[in-house]
């Protein structure tokens, strides 16, 4: 069985729980992507004063959420 896509993993996360804010930044945190194994999430953070300025990427360990491919059951 091939590993699920990032979109399928995100769908699984939405099935498990209501969306929950996991970053706190007054400017912008977004463009999140989940790794194919469901253990890491990459997101972009803007710390600059202008629109989308001074961008940084961050990798967050989300392995405790148990959203890896072994837990993907497909659409319900």
C-alpha cells in the first residue's frame, strides 16, 4: 500500500479532532505541510513588519498526534 499523501493525512487529522491552534504569532504562521510519515510538520512564519517579509521555515515534531500512514484508514 502506498503512503498517503499530505492531503490525506490532513484529512485524517480533521477526522480525529477539531482544528486546534498550535502556533502563536501576531504576524503570519501558515503554508503548513505534513511529512509523508506523519511525524513532522513544516510551516512558514513571517517575523517582518511588511507583508510576508522576513520569512522563516520551522519543522515541528507532531509524532505524538499519531497521524502517520499506519493510522490512515481512507475516507469514511
